[in-house]
């Protein structure tokens, strides 16, 4: 795949991610959910977790390190009061959003 095509694909993915974040933000404004405590980046991570992506896959999609992604996941768990609960984050997010 040529460089121009790679850049076009990355731009499409970036645009789609921004749209997902906007949609989640709107849902959270309309809903008094605990997810309203999350930052835009954390909401992006939530969306990708819900899709079943691993920490490494999320890191690649967001152009951050896996350690940064783990930090976002930890912050999400803290803000949603899931620390030390034994609840799977992906399962929780899938059941709580919709």
C-alpha cells in the first residue's frame, strides 16, 4: 500500500473515531450516566473496549503506548467505581451503555 493510500486510510479512521466520540458525548449529555465523568479520550477507549479490542490494539488505533492505554483503562475503572470489583470492564461497558 502506498504512502498516500495509508494516509488516506488513517484520515478515514481518525474521522470515524471523532464521530464515535461525538456520538458518545451526545448520549452522555442526554443521559445522566456515570460515563459522563469520562474524558473524550477515555470515551474513545470505552468505544474500542466495547468493540472487543485489546489494550495493544487500542494503543495502535489511538497512536499511544500500551502503557498509556492501560492508564486510561485504570482511570475508567476508577471513575466508574469498578476498582477491585472483579467485574470485566468490557462486559460492564457493553451492558451499561445501551
